[in-house]
């Protein structure tokens, strides 16, 4: 006689209390195996794929795509059958697997919690979109059975595109794909969401025209909701001070060309941001106050003896700041590779929650948008954030033994915001000046 098991939304870490259902990959009646991906969720940190801890048949789904589910609430019910039918595969991953004592690695959030950390389930209101859909019962012997037509294939689109379609109210099943390999692109979604123009010859009234333009409302949830709350908390908790400097980076740009010809950088994109990141890591050695944390609860300042470098990345879900652990120990090629990988996973919505926590200082590149500079807001819990503006060819006064002259040079503006509780103007100015000096004369890094 088969038994059923409820798989509840696990705690995916960092104290997150809820998640949005992005998409199901299974439906009632489907057969699933242990570790098969069954659902993609979006937390306040990132999108996460959840594997099944059981093998069996999907009996019911307890949430629809777009629903927000609290941690501990049931997601899916699986009929796992008897132990003989599944040979023990129906046990949650991480449980004992037979007399041999073999164990499967724990899936994220499936392990036992420490005493006192159990969460109270939050009751969900009944709704037609979130009602459990039970799998049809097997037909009785001799009865007529009706074979339903196979379900239409799920539209092919990346998670950020699915999120955009959900926000704009577009049914992906109605969108003709124009992307590579038959995928739906962001442009396809925007085109489908655009209002239909009146046929030629018709002249709708002004009121009808106004109503057709209307407005678009986007739910505030997931990464964007978390980012907004964090920025508000940071702006009204830490007293921000921002300083600016314009620097001649011509020597750094020349070094960039030289590095591009070396085999260590074969296949690696070398951007000006790489050298700014390295200069920041080196400059922090002289100003450890700006690599620290203000601990309000314990009334202490915690100086960090490591640097987890955060890189601010704009994504379809909102601003995220994943960080490179122990960035100060990386060589220049390793740092370049880490920055490229971090940016790629962030844009694709695949950043792991652990990469979004533990940062100690942040670098943001507003120059990619053609912006000269800005006044960045501190990432919560950090003491400093450095903004890199656009690197441009500008007239510059050059001074040498022959006197002064004006030359076209590569220049950039840097903006450093820091927590005035942790550092005063002297430390902030020193850090910014040291970064500028290293970009002006990269050879100083040899000293």
C-alpha cells in the first residue's frame, strides 16, 4: 500500500522566511526520482532549484506558480509506495541507505535543525490557484478509461524572462519565440505586452486612448524587495560620507594592453574594473578600519583580517551584491576569472545564497552605463563602497621638466562612500588617495 510524504519548503539559509514559486517542472501524476529537480523558487537572495527528497508519484501540488510560500509550508505530496517497490529510494536524501552504511549527501535545507529552531507554519488562505490537485485514482478493472491528450510542451525561456513575463502579465504559451534554439527572449515578452494599436481607419476616442496606455504594476517581491529594504536600512542606519577624485589612468590602460598579450590572461576579459578591484584590495592594507563591521548589539568594531570583495550587479530581479571570498589572496588572473564568473551567474539568476553573504567591502561599476560617478549606498553591514565611473579620453594637464602641456589622457572618476562611525575623513581620504595613486602609477604595487 503506497504511503504519501509531504515535502515542505526548506530553510535555504541566511534566515530567509519565504520564497516565490517561479516554475514547477512536474505535475500531478508524474513519476519523480530522488534528487530530480521539481521546482524553481526565488528567495530574497536568489533563484534556487529544489530537488525531490523522495522517489514516487506526484500526488498533489500545494502552491501555484507566482505564489509566495512560507518556510515549512508543504510544497508537494509524493506517493512513495512501499519500501519494496522503491528499494529504499523513497527515503529523504541524507538518510541511511541500507546495511552498507552508505549515505547520500544532504540536500539544501533538508537536514535536521538544532533544537529551538523549528519554524511555525503559516496558514495559507484557500485559493483556486493554490489548491492541491490530486493525481487521478487508478481505474477499476473492467472500467472504461479516457486517455487525455498529452500536455502542451512548456515554453522554453530562462528564469529571468519567466519573471519578466509574470510581472507584465504575459502568458508565455502565447508568445512566439525568436531566441536561439526556440527560446523566448525578453524582447518577445515586451512585444507581447505592448498594447495593440487600433486598425487603420479607426480613430478611438481620447478617453479610450488614455485607458489603453494605462499603467503597469509590478509586484515587489524576491530580490528587489530585499534590496529595497536593505538600502533603506543602510541609508538610515550608517552615517554616509562620500568623497570623490578624478584620476589619470593612462598607465593602467597601458598595463591592460600588456596583460592582454600574456598567456596567463588567454581567454580572460581584462576590464579597467579588474585593476580598480586590485588597487582597492591593496589599499585596504593601510586602512583596515574600512574593512570592518559596526556591531551595534555588542558595541564593538570587528576588524576583518580577510577581504570578501562584493561586486554590485544589476540583474532582471534587481540589484544583487555577490562577493568573492578571500579576494585579497587571489592573483590578478584569478581575480579576473572570479569577477567574470560572478557577473555571469548573477545575470543568469544562478547566484548561490552563500555568495550573497559575508561581504566586507563592495565595488560598483557605474561607468558601464556611461555615468561619470555617483554617491553609492553602503551594502548593509559593510564600512565602504567604491564606485568606478566611465573611463574616458579627456584633455589633461601634464606636468614634467619641460613644463605644462595639455594632452588627451585616459581619466576616470572614483567615489568612495564610507561609514563615518567606523572611519573619519582621514582614513576615508587615505583609502581613496591610495587607490588613485595605484591606478595612476601601477608600479607602486611593487613597493
